[in-house]
C-alpha cells in the first residue's frame, strides 16, 4: 500500500505525463503559418514551406493525408494542375481505405484525446478532394478518363456518405449513451441532429459539364438533377445560391457551350476549440473541448468573366457568374453529421478521466494519517484533476486549411479562336473588389471542345 | 490497491498507444512472375487486364466471324483498327493494358490484319512526308497508299461499386465490352464481354 505522499505524487505524475502530448508542437506552429499564408494569398511560400524536409517530417505518417490535401490545394491555387491531381490522388486513395481508426488509434483517443489519432478526413474533405481534382482535369481539358472519373467517384462517395451518416445517427440514437449525453449536456451542445449530407453543388455542376462534353447525356441529366437538389438543401442554410441559374444544365447540348469559367474566392472554414464545462456529473466535474467550424472570409458578392480578343482593350463579352456553392456553409453542415459521435466520445472520455482522478484522490485521502494531509491530498487531487482535464482534453483542430470559401461559375459559347479572359470579383453594390490577371484561352472547334478558366482570390 | 493497479495499467496503455506509431517499418521488394496474382486492393489491376485480353482474344478467335468474313470477301482477312474504349468507371484505367495485348494476339493468330490506330497515324504520316524530301528514291514510301480498315474495335468499361455502411466491405464489379463493327455498314460482327468482380473486406485493426 503506497503512502499518502506517494499517492499525491502518483496523482501529479499521472496528470503531468498524460498532459505532455498536449503541449504545443512545431506542427501546430506550421498549421498557423499556413493559415497566415492562405490569408495573404501567398501560395508559393506555402508550397515552399510544405515541401521542406523538416515540415514533411513534422507531418509524418500520422498527418500525411493532411499534407497531401494541403499540398494539392496549394498546387491548384498555383495552377500546377498535373501535380495537384497526382497529390490529391494519393489523398483520395488513402481516404478510400483508411476511414476508420485502428485499435491502437482508438485506445489513444480514448485515453488522451482525438489529436492522438492519425488524421482521417472529415466527410466534407472526402468530397472536396474529388471536386478539386474534377476542376484540375477540366482546366487541363482532360474530360474522358479524367474529369468523368472524378465525377463518378464524387457521386458514388456522396451517396455512400449520405447513407452512412443517416445510419450512424440512427444507431447512436438507439444507444443509451446518446440519451445520457443529451441529458448531461443539456443546451450546451446540440447532440440531436437533423439534416442530411449535402453533395457539393460545385462538384455536381462540374460533373454535369464533364458528362455533357463526354457525350454521356444520361449522366449529365442525373448530375443536373442532383445539382438542383444540392442547391435546395444549401438554400435552407441561408446562402445566396439561386437554383434558377442552373435549371437547364442537365439538358444542355454539348454544342451549346464551349467555355467554362470558375471563380473561386474566400477561404474555407477552419476548426477552433469550443470549451464545454464545467458540467457537474455525480461527484466530479467535467471540462472538455469540441471542434467548432469557423468561417473564413468571402468578400465577393458576385463575379463576372470579361473576355477580349488578344491585345484588344475592348471586351467582347462580360459574362455574369452566379454563385453555385458556399463551401463554408456546406462544409459546416456536413461536419455537423460527424459531431454527435465526436461529442459523445469526448464526453465519455472526459467523464472517465474526471472519475479516475476523483477515485485516485479519494484513495489517497483515505490512506492519509492526519486531517492536514487529507486536505492536502484533496487540494492536490482537485488541482491535478483540473490540470489533467484541461491539458489533455484538446479538440482535434486539424483540418484542410487551403479550401476556398465560395465558387461562382458560368458557361458561355465563343467562336473558335484565341481570347483573353479575366475574372472580376464584385461587391454587393457592384464595385470591383479584385480583378485576376488576363489569361489566354483557346477555344477549339467542335461540340466536345471546352476551354476552362479558373481564378482564385483568397479574400 | 486494485484501483491503483488499474491506474498504472491505464498509464501503461496510454504510453503504449503514444509509442506504438513510432515503430519503424521496412519494405521488401521481390521479383515475381508477371502472371502471379497479387491483389493489393480492390481496384482494376494487371491481373484483371490480363483476364480481359485473354478472355477477349480467346473468344474473338474461337467464334466463326473471321471464317464468315473471309468467305464473304473472297478469302481476304479482315483488317482491324483499334478505336476508343470509353472508360465509364470511377477509376483511372488505361485501356491500352488490354487492347494492346488483344491486338497482338489477334495479329499473331495470322487470321486478321491490323492497321495503326488514329493516335499512331500522325507519326507515320509525318515520317512518310519527311521521307519525300530526305529518303533515297528507292526507299521513299508512296503517299496515300494506306490500308483502309474494314472493322473498328470499339468498347467501354463499366463499373458498379458498392460499399457497406461501415465502409469495411467494398464490392467492385467491372464489365469490359469490346465489339468489332464494320466501318462501312455499321454492322457488328463480334461482341465480347468480360466481367470482373471483387469483394474487399477489412478485418481486424
């Protein structure tokens, strides 16, 4: 039987040792730096940083998926489309097979926190990896065995994710832990969840275009219908997307359009900690953190594509680009599908930790020989418990930093030939906020031809 | 004491969980027969491509259409050109993995003739054109003497992929369809189809 002093020491040692992994690391600093680069549109610097051996080592095996996602999105922002596809393919292949924690991961997340696990993509990230690849293929004019492959993957994945999260919430609701968590959390956190997984409207729009140009009318029509459904779901989340702008995409003939404009802007959401507690449970108190999505900015109220002949100063076309998706809203809504499971796991873990500290303190207190020592142990237990819980209960804030915030799109028909295109981002009243560089495009003859312009403004 | 033992056990488990991912991994490379079946995952792989070209060429050579063609064309062998094979799957597939071998098997059977596909014609025509200026008269090739194909090989690859709710079981079905169509009349003279089905189940973890 250890002495009371040993009990105090044990309690502290246990708390401190378990708290160690929660210390801030260089990986955390790198994530902050990348966010700063994203906020300033410094993608070349972000690419250079991500490519250094030190940063690769910091990401390691545990966070390699996150590295692929970041590097792929940075490559898209830098117009490095073949490399973007190569890197995002690695991420996609990994996500396809590595969706669930291993036994060791689960053990680590149950004992410490969710950050101990290798990075598994959130459902919205799983979907956007295909959307970015779809965009990259269209930009490179690789429709068959390129854009159409991603379009099919996206549809298949979205169907499965929708089914999966409906099933998951139904299963959770039948579990007694769900009711316990609801009653413990009260109004602090919303555990009961309504709504369904939203397929990316940008992804379905690009899918419809890819199928149209590949001559697959049937799939084009289906993608057009799915786009309208996704927009309607998105509208319920108070976005400015108007389905009237996309009514006929499923029925367009390939010869109706030959130019695609995609204007990405703003920054996608990041995860920030939401502190929950103190929650009194039985004889102990629970504190923990949950990840909450924080929107990035998206200043552009609208966008337009300006087309001119090479060398000319007079535009021959000013084409409005309607908003098709607010990626921040769709990402947050889809992340909500995962939150009930995260919340319940975190609550149970924090409760178990609090109970363990309480029991350890009680054992030490009872073994103490004097009242003073008992009081000392009690104070040490309370302080150690708070230290232990607050330092180990860290929300997993890892997420795909370099996602854009919103997407405006448009299709037009131009006579075959060479042009220059510039994407302009406008404020609510119509003032020019940002104009991209003039980009040369060549519109080829023939119904299957498609020239794609992609612009990205980070504000 | 039991509770403290539990605490110690928890600590050990936590430490093990933190240390486990740091274990080193090594990779061994060995040379194997290209015919060896190695399924790393459930996607279309070299074994599937082999299954497709072997199945297709066996079927195409076994059926009577070549004899029928020769009989109807004064004993001439049909001339085939390879056209596009549409990838209608959610995977990046190089149809050349099986069309090339299909071409080879058909040509080596001696029962058909094969002309260069569209992608290769440009290089050949360019070489011929260059030769008009640079080759000796004796070796210079005549322009506009290309052999016209009788039949075009067209096809598609379709896929049905299903995944269990927990994501641990994936069923992947591919159907590869090839057909030979008379370029003049649009009549199909041969249709071949090979199916591949794979079930991948994640165990343990």
